[in-house]
């Protein structure tokens, strides 16, 4: 049995690797075409073709993380269907490879891809994504998210703060910082605007070119505004550089630990964390979809193929895999809109397709 397992694993690794390289080459080409529009832009240091190639290359791990489950499905379906068409799998069955042993063989294969997907998505992809964004910041000027930048909240004793950072600069600092302070009754107490800022080492922000307006309520009918200008201002805060970067980056590009810490910060300051909670649980369950894919591919080994009929079955399996990812995205958006339970929203597509895969396995393999 070890020889048969090694043979199936070797064939599957080769097929999955070939399909993955094909998809990555396609994504690399399209990403490079998209990046060429920025080449020659007059940024801080200029954006050249070499920078575009490096940026696209650093984006490969993120694409690999997204593609691995579906390439595992395509590669495994191709191998199992080819073995069935050439009657090699029939010989394996007569040699003692029963349905459950075949299932364990593929689950072992899927377990390896689960670990690989988790390692790439949680360690490699976040680092390369930050490095890619740093290239854009250095050569195009700044990293921003939308027209208003990043919004964060923090509570300090009886006062609360709403913080807006328009963009991150090439040296890791902040650009166009606005801090709104509210008293215990929810009234605006002060507003700070700084042209630039740096993250201090002692739980402070070092702000430059600061304009501070304080709203002083002398009585119920009288109030005044006090304005102060200062070249440097230190603002104590627990908001770190990672939290600001997290609010500017897409949540699916963050590591699981960073997402968890950011969710705790949002909850501690009374902000909605539904979107990030769904993305957190999706990152937890997403690598497990490789197991779903290999179980979905196993019934193809028990089909009887006529000449030229393998392509249709492989195409049907690929469509089933694509529908899984479409359903995964639909559940993510619907769960965010309908305020569904985050872990159930993330796990539902995998559970549905696991049941369908096991049902197909039971019907095609055990009953037939």
C-alpha cells in the first residue's frame, strides 16, 4: 500500500504543481499589464519597470494562497480521472485499495495542502504584501485607503477619540492626521490637526505642524474656541502602527493573529468588528477547504470513462470547485449585511460541500 500511496501522491503533486504554475503565470501576466500604467509616474522616487516586476512578484504568494484549493481540486480530479480511464485505479482496487483506504490516502494529501495553505496565508503572504505596498509607497508617494483614509476609535478614561489618518508616507509615518476628542456627554471637546506624524516608542504619537482647537463651554449659553499652534505635539494613545496599517490594508491580506488583535481593539472601543470577524473565521476555515476538494475529487476515480469522455467530467468538477468559491464569497457578503454569526458564515460553504462530497462518495463508491 505504501507504493500505491506514494504513486498517487507523486502524481497528484505533479499535477497540482503544474496547474498552479499555469494559473500563477496567468495572474502574473495580467498583474504586470495592470502595473504598467504606473510605470513612469512622477512619484517620490519614480516608478520604473523593475519596481513593477518586483511588486508583481511579491504579489504571487497572495495569489498562491487564493488559488491552492482550486488547483488542488483540478489537479486531483485530473489524476483520479486519468487513473480511472487507463484502468490503473481498477488494478489498485484489486490489489487491496478499498474505498476507505483511498479516502485516507487523499485526506493525507489534502492535509499537506492544508498546512501549506495556512503557512502561505498566515506567514508568507502578509509579509510579501506589506513589502509590495512599501514599494508603492516609496516610489508613488503614499499608501491610502479610499478618499478618507483610515478611521479608528479609542477610549481614554471618560473621553473618547475618533482618529483619522489620511495616508501612510514612505518613511512609515502618517500624513494628514485628525483627532476628534469627545467628553463624557458625547460633545466635541477638541480637535487636533497635524500635517504629519510618527509612531512613538512609548505609547505616543509625535505630531508635527499641529493646530489644536478646544471648545470650552463656559455656560449653557456661552462657549468659546481656543486655538493653539505648535510645531510638535505628543499625543498618548494605545493605537499602534500595526492597527493603522491594518485599517488601510484589506483584511484578507492580514495574518490571523493580527486580525484577532485588531478585532479586540475594535470591540474594546465600541466599533463594529463584524467584517473582520468574518474574515478571521474565513482565514481559519479556508485552508480546510483543501480537504473538501480532495474528497470531492475521489468519486471521479470510480467513474467509467469512454473514449474522450474524461474532459467533460473534469470540466464538471472544476465548475463544482468554482461554485464553492462563489458560494464562499456570497456567504461572506450576506453574513456581513445580515449580521449572521461570523464563524457559521465562514464555515457554512465548507460544511455544505463536505456533505455533498461525502454524499457523492457514498453513492458512487459505497452503493455502486
